[in-house]
C-alpha cells in the first residue's frame, strides 16, 4: 500500500503548469477551475491509489471531469508518483517512457 506521499515527475509538473497557464490566458475562473479539478484528482488518488485499474505500462489513470479533458497518470509504489497530466485529445501515451 502506498503512503500519502505524492511525488511529481518534473515533466508532469510542467504539464500541469502549462495547462493552468493556457486556461489563465482565457479566463482566471477557468484556470482556478482547472486547479480545483487537479486538486480533486490528487485527493481521490491519494484516498485510494489502487482503485483505478493498472494499464500495460504499470500506470493508473484518474480522468478529470468533462469540463477539463485531462487525465492524471500515476504509479503506485511506496508513494504515489504522478507521471503525467495528459490532455485526453493529444499524443496518447506520450509519457510511457518516464
């Protein structure tokens, strides 16, 4: 069972920041909504990291609400490791070598 420690791959952190910045250019309210959706994803994953099924790369995926088309891709070990904050319509599985 993983602890409540959350570790971010550096590229995943950049992806989250880029998404926030993209929304912020269009609407501060949308940027705040994205951050709330990201925070919700993190809370859900930390509450039950093994709830979502494991894929062929050893990762699990938490899908954001429809308003924000992103997926939090993570691995479970001694900690929860965020591998990517992936846009659902762009480059599938671009993160798999991380």
